[in-house]
């Protein structure tokens, strides 16, 4: 299983799982991730962006491997990739 760094956007937070979108994932749109996989001290709420090592070719949630979860740095407004100030993506 090949792991790649990917952005994980938290959509919903429950007591034991989060629902998230893995932006670069080919076959899965939204996945459930156990809260126990997220290191303590990382604040997680809807809209939080994380970075993790993920096997992007997983076809089912049961095949998904995700490790090394970290809080993503905030977008750089000067990199040409962030939306104009005051606007949001998605």
C-alpha cells in the first residue's frame, strides 16, 4: 500500500468518528475516520484541515489506510492558490 500526503477536510465530528473528505482520493468522496487515530492536542471541528499519509487508491473505506495525521497550516493568501480574501472554496 503506497501512502501519499493528502489534505483531509473535516466535515462532521462525532464522539468516536469524524466524517471527512480526502481531497486527492480517487475513489472515495467522504470517509469515516476514528477519532482515536487523531493525536491528542489537535483541535478538530467541522472545517478543520488536516494533513495525513493516505493510500489514495483505496476503493472502499475498509481499504483506507491513514497515518501521521497533523494539523494543516493555514492557507497562504499570497500563494495564488487561496481564494480571494473574504471568499471561501466549496
